[in-house]
């Protein structure tokens, strides 16, 4: 089941960096997903979205109020911190997600501010991705944790 959770997090590859694999993400990601699971559930309750909405990116109810709740949620910030910490162990960076309609490397997500992270996860018009010259500070994003949490909940 752990393999399924990690495999569910692997997106399409970009030309600049290979797609993340279970091996490139390592056990740190699984540990971070497990650590962040309680905060993730609370985060979704804080912002009024379901785990599946965040995991699939299918959010039809995102408002400025949702963005504000996300930005102020200590639970959402805890998820970001846990995943960012774990992903710093990923080297070299790999393509971990699609955000703002673009393939994004772990290094780009790591370079985001929390505000950028919020807008990227909620897919708002203010979504921006850092344009990096080097890729040496990897991390993950919230929808990856949502997928992992859905997998963890399925095991319960």
C-alpha cells in the first residue's frame, strides 16, 4: 500500500527534470505524508474543501474567503512545513507536480513563499511558480499530501 501511495504522487515528467519516482522521493516523503495526515485532515476542514478536491485539483468552490482561510490555517502551514522539510532530502530535484498549468520541480516548489503555495494549491488566478536557475531546494505540495492521506485513510 505504501508503494501505491507514493506511485499516486508521481506526475508527468518535464523536459527539465525527470519525473519523481518512489526511489527519488525516498522514505522521507512517506514519513512526511504520515506525519502530515492529521494536519491535512484539519486543514481541509479549516478551508471547507474535501481531501478529494485537493487531491484531484477539482475545486469548484474556491473563493477569496477560502484563500484567506488557507493562508491563515496553522494546519495547512504544518502540512507545507512537513512536506518541505522532507523534500529537502530529495536530490537531484525531480518533477513533482503540475501547478499553474505547468510541470513543476521539487526545487521550484521549495522556493515558493507560503502565499505562492496557497495560490498554487487552490489554483487561483494569482498562481505563480518561481523560475529557478538551479534546482537545489526540493519540496512537495499540498495535493500530494491529500493523495497520500486518502491512501492512508483507505488503509484504516
